[in-house]
C-alpha cells in the first residue's frame, strides 16, 4: 500500500492521506476527496482488513486513472458542496460504468497481491 501511495504522490504531485473515519457511512465504503493541496481517501473502520484495503485500492485506482487525463463522469454539485473546497470527489460504488469497472479491476488486482503477502487474514469476499 505504501509503495502504491508513494508512486501516486509522485504522479499527482500532492500528498495522499488515508484517513479512517468513524461515523455514519450509509452505503458508501470509501470516498476520495481532492483539494488543491492534497487528496484524502476516507474509509470507515471495517472488520475485514482485506475488504478495507480493497476499498482503499479502489479509490487509489480513481486517482491513478484521473492522472491520465481521461474524460470522466461528473459528480453532482450537491456532493461537491458537501465537501467544502473540494475540486474533485469520487466514491466507491459498483455501477455499469467503464471507469468503475476499471478501478474495481485495479482494486481486485492489488487486493490479490496483498492477500498473497498476508495469508493469515483470508477474506471469503475476495477469494
């Protein structure tokens, strides 16, 4: 995870903070909030370390894909207003969207590598 974040920081030229955030998340499993000077990846506490990592990798996939300057779907202005000073917001959700399919594949690939390094925490969701 550290290596992936460090590489993305070099690409984006701004710090990326992984922030575990307590509170009500509803159906969201992770959220990327980009500011002028940093990117925060927020995620709720999870019982499964592997699932938490998968959600984080999904958001990191958004960061990487957006660094390629591809046309991406817009996020509603209502969500942007909820994240004061944000310049971009994405959240982990699975939809029939090429961007979401790509970042989900990225997250599964990174999660698979993580599982190979830590077999003591198997997660049936990701097997």
